[in-house]
């Protein structure tokens, strides 16, 4: 059994690389949104034309990015959503809700400071982890049925 895992959320740390590196040797295909912040923000106007109003600039980018996000979540067996410490990731909350609505297996990743704010998101998840290494252990267990150690 292999897994298709979509890694959504915070883009300012190396949590994705930690999970991908930790899952070496497992039958997992990883996908994610575009994590180049400037490319993600500006893709709409770079492809479809400039917008003088920032709202429409952002709107075009969000729509173009949604094509990738919807496909990635729809194709995923497991969706991992990371909420970082520095920024409020409204897009991550939206992705978690979208994945839950599609009946996807959801793993939420965040620190203890976000427990209260994310209680409804956590309640929809099948696992809530604080460290990328815990996500790797969950994925390893799902694929092999073996506990660590």
C-alpha cells in the first residue's frame, strides 16, 4: 500500500523537508502548494495581467493557486496541515476544512500555543502532532503497522 500525502500550510520553515527526509524508504508520494512566497503571491498577475488594485492582484493569484491546491487535496490519501508560529495561516485552516469536507485523512501539525485557537480543526483531524517527526511516525505506522523502537 502506498500513500499520496499533501503537505499544506506554513511556508517559512523546513517542516516539509523534515517529513520528506524522515519518510525516505516509505512508499509515499508527497505534493504541496507552491512554496515560493513571491511566485505564489504574484502568479495571477504574472500570467493573466497586472491589476492596479491589490485586492484583484491577490484574488487572481488565489484563484490560480487554488487549481493546484484543489487537485492536490482531492488526490491525497492523507493531508497534513501545518500551522506555524509566526503568521496566521487562514489558507491552512481553509485547506484543513476542505480536506475534512472531502473525507480525507487529516493530520494537523502545530505547537501547543495554538491548541485553543485550532480546537475545531484539531477535532476534525485523525492525528494532531507538534513535531514533523511525529507525522513521520504516524505515516510509517499507517504503512507498516509497526510502532517505533
